[in-house]
């Protein structure tokens, strides 16, 4: 099969689109996991303080929020460079 310059460009663009989609999926997964943890620990702290003392629940919520923030910052860094 002979590739023309246009077909090579299309293959390159398709590859870049796949890479961006993979990156977006990874970031989405990280953020979704962090948000699930935040929501879960907030619910446990509210409904069952004996299972998660407020300080422990807040520390885990803060850590999960940092994971989400880091994932989005990594995405921004990659997009800008």
C-alpha cells in the first residue's frame, strides 16, 4: 500500500487524537476516583462519626482533593507544552 503525504498526515493526526483521548480518559478516571472518595468520606463523617473521626475524614478528603488537583494540573502542563 502506498501512502501519500495526505494519508500520512491523517494517520499522524489520528494517532495524536488517540493519545489525547487516552490522556483525557486517564485524567477523568483519576478525578472521578478522587471525587468518589471525597463524597464517600464526607458521608461517613456525617452519618457515622464513630467510624471516621472528623480529623481523619477531613485528612482523607483533603488528600483526595489534592489528587484531583494534581491530575488536572498535569493535564494542563501537558497541553501547554
